[in-house]
């Protein structure tokens, strides 16, 4: 009985556990002003695979190093083509994508 | 006669600033739009501008400018900034050609046309804009050079500190004004505060400084 209750509690806990997002970093040329680049956040955050609970609607812009971090839902896959199209419609030039490891290291992402 | 000449000059001066870009920095994203109001005080006269912008795509915008002077709406000006952007590392720039048309929406208003050619460039720490314009018999050059000393990525807020030089030559006289501009932004809202002193004047009958305040938002 105790074992069944424990298993039930474990299943409930696992099913209620938050979905962990996967971060990707995009190098974007021309991003030098966050006021000017808010279109990138608007466009990228509307993509279906973006986890809008992270950062600002799932997107973080760093103007010092021209990086845009995108949180991707655990149950989704990054669509590089639509991500690049969204950034271009925001007025900037996406160059390359990096996957962020759990330790924070960046590795080049090849879809 | 002098009063008529002064009134004409004031009317012209309200048109002179019409070339200035509506929010040059934003919105540069497809489908973005913005609205702002600017209040200018110079020569004992206050002009309020209502301005809007819509970005069809990063290379093409449509703007409108509607001045309000002495309880009277003046002529609306529609512009179509056509931009060519270059993004390279920590640098972005654009060349812009803006044809404008003034519609005679005011009492006794007149049609008019203008053309502006501008170049702006930004890095994370600097901003500059050069704008050469022709409007009727007036030719002007505006130069904005500034720094971006404060910004916060997480709150999308910051400050630009810019120095402005405005030069105008026309059959009604010539002048040069210069002074500081502070531009604050917080998320999608920006405010602009500026003062320009008259440092050169020939036959324009201008006196005193120029004070301007504007606030707007982009979406």
C-alpha cells in the first residue's frame, strides 16, 4: 500500500514537473540597441517552439556581443529557418546558432 | 508688414522641421508601428506635432506628421522613408531617401513636396545621423552625433546623449542652431528632450533658443 502510494506520488510529481527549456544562442549582426531590436523579441517570441516563460517572452538580447538567446520548449525542436526569417523580418542579420549545454558551454548547432 | 513677414516666417519654420525622421531608430521591424507627440517652443511660439510611422518591411516605412499651432491644425505631411540597411558585427547603418508630400489640410493650405537623404550609423556605444533635405526653396543639414552611455538589457532601458547641429539656408534667411539632445527609452516607450541655441543668423529674424520635448511608443 505504501509502495503504491509512493509510486503514485512519484508519477504525479513527474507529470507536474516543469518542462525544462533548452537554450540556443544566435549571433546576430547589427544588434547594437535594445530599443531598436525589440522587433526581434516580438518576432521570435511568436514562434511556436519558443518557451515564452523564460527571459522576455522567451528571448534575451545582449547588445554588447550581438547575441540573442532563445529558450526552446523541451517538447519542441528548434526550427533554424523560421528563426532566421523572424530575425530578418525584425531588421537584423542572423549569422550562426549555438547550443547551450547544461554547464553553459556553447557548441555550434547543426540542425 | 513686419507682422505678416513674421507670421510667414513662423509658418515656414514649422515646416522646416518636418523633414526630421519620425523615430529613426524604431520600428525597423516588419509590421511595426509607432506614434509620438512633440512639443516645440521657439520664438514665443509653441508647435505640437502628432507623428506616426508604420513599417511595411525594414526597407520601407510610411510616416505622417500633423502640426498644431495656435489652436489650429496645419498641413499634414506624408513621407515614405526608403532604407537600405547594413548590419556588420557590432555595427548597423542605413541610407535613407525620404520623399514627402504636404497635403493642404489647413485653411488656405498648399501642396508642397520635399526630399531628404540621410545616413545613420550605430554601435553599442555610439549613434550618428546626417540628414540633408530640400523643402521648397529651403536646404538644410542636420547632424546628430551621440553616445549611448547607459543601457540595461534585462529591462530594455537606457539613454542616448546626442549633440545636434541644425543648419538651414533659404531665401528667408540662414541660421545655425546647436545644442544637446537626451533620449530616454524604457521598453517600447521613448522620450526626447532637446535644447538648441541660435549660434548664427542672417536675415532670418530669429531670436532666442529652441526647446523641444517629445514622447512616443512603438509596437
